[in-house]
């Protein structure tokens, strides 16, 4: 039963990575250190899902 929540965290983490990594090369304002407002939102979502995934993984 613990596999489902972890799988959901993994799926969200992968989706956030893809969303963020697809935005970076297409945005002329974004770099790895400076972000446009959309880039900030996507980077924040990436960091939140990463933290949630790691917490779920470490809690097991």
C-alpha cells in the first residue's frame, strides 16, 4: 500500500523536471540562475515536488 503514494510522488517529480527542463531552452530570459516569472513558478514546483518525493522516500 505504501507503493502508491511513492509512485505518485515519483510521477509528480518527473513531470516537474520535464516541465522545468522544457521551459529553460525555450525562454530567452531564463538561465539556470535567473528566471522569468514563469520560470520561477516552474522551478518552485520542481523544488517542492523534489522535497515531497524525498520526504516520502525517506519516510519508508
